[in-house]
């Protein structure tokens, strides 16, 4: 069966010209924003902060928190986007609902300092070959373990969000390989608001666990001598790990 | 023909791979793969001196190593041409000064003559800054993609001078600016490619503690109290007096030593006046050092930033403020104003602390001085953020991506 061609993406950011000086301006800007603009500010930040320990809030929430310094609204915007970032129409509705819950007069007075206005940007995606074409799901997971963040982001978040109609998808290919549970996990992943590295860790862990039973069954079929050797190696690895842990504890 | 010949240096890609890891370069290599078979020409007005030449000296070899054959051509200067383009440059920065009819004719004629001397024969041509902007009239063939890369802040551009340049700018297939604030209304796509820092440069590479101590001793900066530092030229928009005031408030609660380090005052009358004011205000403050540094003090700035507990950038207005990226790259805790490109680099409470007042700056500086673990947390997160977004290989990747995009949409 044919392999799956992994790609990566470069995002070219262009200012749309729209700006917000206060929460009312932000509301109007979000209401009028093109899909690629919403994508950039409320989804693409996952890539910009791909290795953050904790995913920061989206650009709208970050501006409200850091520049306008309205923490409560920032929290609500962060929560709204984290819940709906897998679906652009829902995302827009959720963000607007947060801002429209604030009276208009208040929206006008919660503002940014001079030179601190929010500038809306759109994005053009340039898809580039990653130079990797795994032939099995095992190889795929191995590649994704070390893939550059933009490649992982494109396949997990961007393609499903911006091109839901696409046919040659990662999850579709995984399903064709007979790994339906993993394919479903890939489909659901954007809903969970995970940081990119967290998503990567969970994907690899999940796959490894799912393969444990298969590997044990394969080993059980192996000849006695090979099973003994594998057993000794496993015990030896375990001892090494304990020893290392012990040394760590006694270190100053 | 004025083609810049670069002397071979150590392989850059390998250097970045060692410093940043292989994954950091994969996107650059991926876009370069898409541009196989295309040739790129960079054009600017000087091979030496100035920020653009400095960038091209690293960028051109890097692009060649990545697999996109790139040449660098320079338009010839003449005293009158330099005088005219200096006038244009100043007017684009908002300084008064008219561009007379004769100067305009001279600029057009000189550009025409230069176009005849240059090859400009790549499939892809990137013109840097206003001096060579008019070369776009002399496209060599259909199908070439021309991009104007403007490094200048056009926020306060003189409308007449901009109106003189705009008819050429609109003939480009795309433009590239450093910050959203600089982008005028244009018919072709205007992309943002933030500037970057070079992790292998003198200003940013790792320094041994001994080397840092030696610099502090030479500059007579005491090493006992934690350092709070602002590095920027002496300019009112960098608010050095606000920094002094914030520090005066902060030291009521925590002891520290403030360093205000900057350059460019010698050849800038306003800079000299600001520096004099700063010195007068700091007189008698034994825990403040004001340093006027020469323009090539990269290593000293590196050492000062690395030695600091807190780096301040309390500007009133900013372009991008690469000093913030420099400090974050060195894992420093940063307190900065929420202006210009700073919020792109400082995510409040995540990669640094944003402030909007003198009191806010004093409060956050005090907070950081008291909390080493918060300093460490912000510094480490800031370094990761800069690693992912504001280093030279990313800038190279973005330029290539602009051309890949133009080839994609233009067929």
C-alpha cells in the first residue's frame, strides 16, 4: 500500500488593516474577520507556542490580558477559543458571545494605551514537502515523534480546520491501515485544546500502549531461547533504571 | 556589474543545526526544496555598513547552502545619489525635508543607469529598501517575481516623498515589512516578516561567566547587587527618564543596580541632549550606571544582558524592539511596555511581564527581584519563544516562502 506523504507549512502573515483600540473594536473586528484571520489569531498560536509548558491564551485573550489588562474578559476569551478552536464558525460565535456580554459603554472604555492597539492579521499558508513518506503507521508515529512542529500542526490542526473536505488526510490514511481507534483520536485531538508538544506526547504514548499487546503476543510466539534473551535484557534495563534513580536520589 | 563576492566562512547550516537542532531547519529546507530550479537575486545599496548589509552577509550564504542559488547585487552610489537617498530615508522616517524636482529626476536617471549595469537575472528578485526601489521598472523578463523588502518604519513617512516612491512600490508582486505598523495601503500582498537575531553572532552567542565578569569590571559595573538593565539608544521614545523613575520607586523595596546602556548619542544632537538629561537625573544615584557605548559594542551588550537579573524595555513607542528578543534568548526575565512589536515577544506572565506605566514597571521589577524562580520560569519560556520565532533561519525561510507563494498563485 502507498505511503503517506507528510508535509509542513509556513505561514505568511499579512495585516488586514483592521485595528482595535478597545473591547468594542475587538468585537467589531472579530465579527468582520475573514476565516484565515480568525485562524491566525485563535488557532495558529498553538504553533507559535508549540513547546510552551502550558498553552498561552489565543491572541485576542492575550491582548485583553496583557495590554487592556482586563483579566476576567481575557479568561473568558481564552476559555471560549480553547473550547471551539476546531470549528471556525463556532469559534467566532463563542468569542463574540463573551464580548457582547459586556455592556457597550464598558467595551468602549476598556481600552489599550497609545501604540498598544490590536492589529488584525490574515495568513497565507505555504505547504512544503517534509521529505518523509512513512509506509506503515508504526513508521508514521516514529516520524511524528521527531517531526518539526509545523508539520505536526498542519496535519493535526490546520488541514482539518481549513480544508475539512480534503481527501488525502492523515487520519484517513491511518484508517485505511486498519487503525480506526488512532484515526478517531487524530480527528478528536483539535477539540482538546492541547499544546502541540502535549498532543505529540499523547499520540506517541497512545500508539505505544496500543502496540504493547501486539508486541507481547509476537514475543510469545518467538522461540524459547529468544524469549529468555529478551527477558534477561528487560530485567537488565529495569536494574539500570533503578540504579540511575538511586544515584539521582543520593546526588547533592 | 556589482555582484558582491562573499568570502567562504564556516558552514552556517551546520552551525545552526548544532545550536538549534535539526528540526529547527527542516521548514527552511522544505521551502528550499520547493524552489529547486529557481535562482534568487538580492539587491541593496551597499555591501558594507548598515543593518541590511549585515543581514545579507549571513542570509545569502545560508540560502545558497539551503539549495537556492542566490546572488547579491549592489547598486553603485555617488555622492549626489547618496544625498538624495538620505533625504528620502529621513523623510520616510518623518523628518522634514522636501525632495525637489531635480532630485527626483536625478533619482530616476541614476536608477535607469544602474538597471543597465546590474544583471537582475534571477527568477526571483528581492529589492531591499527605497534606494533601489525604481529598478522594478526594468524587469528582465515576464515571469520574474519581484518583492520589495522594506526595512524602514513608514509610520510617519512624509506623504509627498511616499507619493514619489509609491508608483514603483505598487509594481512589485509583493512587499515585505518588519511590523504591521509600518505597512501602508498597497494593492499587492504585504507580508510581515519580523526581524530576527542571529544566535551565532557576537551579540548573542554564549559567553563564559569569566568573560561576563571581565566586561562588567571594564565597564565599572558593580557585580554585587542584582542588575536591572535597559539597552537602547538615548532617545525620548525609549523613556530613559521613566526607567530611572521606575527604578527609584523599585529600590525603595529591593536593592539592585540599574544600568542604562546605549549608543548613537555622539552623532545625534537629540541623543546627546537626552543622554545629558539622563546623566543629570542620575547624578548622586550611586546604584545607577549610565553607559554610552560605541556602535560595535556587541560583546559588551551580550555580557550586560547575560549578567542582568531583569532586562527592561520601557519604550513609549517601538518598531519591533529586537533588544527584547536578545534578552529572552539569553533567558532573562523581561519587563517591557506593551507597544509596537513587544507584545509579539513578551506574552504577559508567560514569556515576560508587560507594563503600561512607571509604577507598573516598578512593581514588576520589584516582583522579579524577589522571585528568582519566576525569573527562571519566564526566562526559559522566553528563550523557547525566541527559538521558535525570532531567529535568522526563520527569516530566511519566510523570504523563500514569499516567493513560493508568488509562484503558487501566479502559476
